C-alpha cells in the first residue's frame, strides 16, 4: 500500500512535518497546542509535576514522573538528564510513596545518550537507579528507536544485576517483540508493554491494526504466563479487557497487573479502573519538550481523537 493512502503513515508524515524546526515555534503558539499542553502536560517544572503526583495519589492512582528533556548527544547532556532525574526522584518520593506503593520515573534511552555512548548511558542509568533505590522510586526506560533495541536490552541486562526493579518498555507492534518478550520474561525482567504508535516501516512492524492487537495479545500472554511484573500501557478498551481476562487466568488478581495511562486521557476510565482494585499509574510529563510529547501522543489514532476533543471543548 502506498504511503499516500495508508492512514497511519500519512498521519505520521503530517505530524512530523508540523514539528519540523521551521514550523515548531508557530505550532507551539497555536490555540490547539496550548489547549493540549494544558490538558496533557503537568507543567514546566518538577514542582508542578509533584503537585500532580500528589493529587493522583489522593485519587488512588500512582505517578510515573516523566521529565521531557532533549536527547543527550554528549557527556554534558547526560549530566543534565541525571541531575534532573535525581532531583525529580528526591522531590516526588516523600509525597507519593507509602506501604508497597512506589512512585516511578520514566526516561527515554536517548536522554542517556544510549545511541552515542553505551558506556556513558550505563553509568548514567546506574546513578539514577541508585537514587531511585535510596528513595523507593522505580525507574522505567522507554523503548527507544528500533535501531537501538539490542543496545537497550544489553543496557537493561547489565543494570538489573544491581537494580532488579528496573523496568523496560516493549513495543508490541514490532515483529521482534514476541521473541524479546520471551527473553525478558525468562530473565525475570519487569516489562512495560505498549501497543506502539505508527510510523515504523512494515519491514520491522505490523501496520494493520488487527495484526498489531494480535501481536500485543501474544506478548502479553507470554509476560503474564511467566509471572514477571507487567505493566499494560494502553487506552484501547479491547486490549484492557484482554489484560483483565489473562490476569484472571494467570491467578494474579486485581493488583497483580499494573495499568498505565496518559495524564489527561480517559480520566473516567482511570478512576473506574483504580476503584475496581487495579493498580493504576499515570504518566506525568513536564518540562521543555512538551511539543514532542504531544507529537508522540498524536501519532496514536486515539491520541488524535483526544486532541480534537480538547480543541472542540468536548473533553
């Protein structure tokens, strides 16, 4: 199927054009971007993110603090990431942790310069994980670009020797993810499973939505069947129902599976899920990279719907 007529790839191409350097400033000043930022981003600073995290805790939801930092290309950029991450960990821990509940910090491997210097990334991740261990805040890594998956898995494999609670994300729509899910499950790694947005070529990822859902189901069955800590990061009702059913079959019960949602998205669903006894965590993004975060959200069909609802006032 040609790029011109494939909906997901066409949408991705349009969205990529909107955040290109020559257009990004104008897009950031637009009414829709400002409205979406208000809804889906906690603010500019860790102070605002901590307030959001505390509010979530009062509504029976946990927080995954997500600093929206630029990609690190050298040691100085990595130091920015580590400094911000450690500060966020120290700030969020006192107001959200308690009992067996832990807050979480969510980082992208690009923020650790994984694609530039794996050794530098490993040292940076260790330092962040040490701070997390000291303050009972877990660390989760985003999946990152397809070309860096092997480097990411090596990074996680090394870090888990000292930090077994480290969680890595897995994009279900990628062809290799079923094998990666099996390998991670066999090692006992904690895994965050995402359906994945569009944009990757058909040579490495499923494009048909039904095929993507089936791939997600296969990965999820592998993870739940192994008994590893599993986070289901999706808003798709069919996949949430599937996760409920598989969790029951595996004997995990309501708290044996964690559900993760975007801030500002499907709040009623989040509250219903939490009130039903499930463990619910909400991604709390903050910082200067908010436009790139909205771009990532809009790459998903459901994300486009939420942005339209925000603009129209129906949200």
